[in-house]
């Protein structure tokens, strides 16, 4: 499970999960930046004070990542403002977008395992 704070606090996990759901919805319905395109949010890691959120994302095409990251960074103020309107939090966290390499790494490991298993 990727959501939540590193310390694993239940509140950080709940807030991170809720932010991930709401941001995904905002991006799907309201974000018009063509650079973002087919981005999938894979998790949100909250700081212990819930003032900062590291939003992990992935793309279908690895070459699209720099463009998608630029679009997400450009839209972060809009996304934060929309998030504040949709979620009642004491402080709306600052959003920092980071490419999630774990999906790509997992696919690579799976290919390696398959290639070893195919050998006689």
C-alpha cells in the first residue's frame, strides 16, 4: 500500500487515500492541460503534520513523464485550490508530484522472472 505517511499513522493514511481519490477525480473532470494526458495517481505520502503531500504518478509511456510532470507542476495551484473546496482539512497540503518508478520496476522484475522460468 503506497498511500499514507512513512510513519504509517492512520490519519495520514486516511488523508492520503482521500486526497488521491479526489485529485484523480479533479484531474479526470476538470484539468484541461494536454501535457498531463493519461496520468494515473498511484499513491499519496503525507508528511507527519499533513502540510505536505507527495503525489506519486505513473504514465503509460515513460517518455511522456517529463511533459506530464511539467503539466502537473503547472497545475498544482489549481489542483490544491480545488482540493481545498472538496475536502475539509485544517490545512490543505502543498502538492509535490513525483514519478512512481515502482510500477516500471515491478514489470521489469516480472519479465526477468518469466525469462528465467522459461529456460529448461
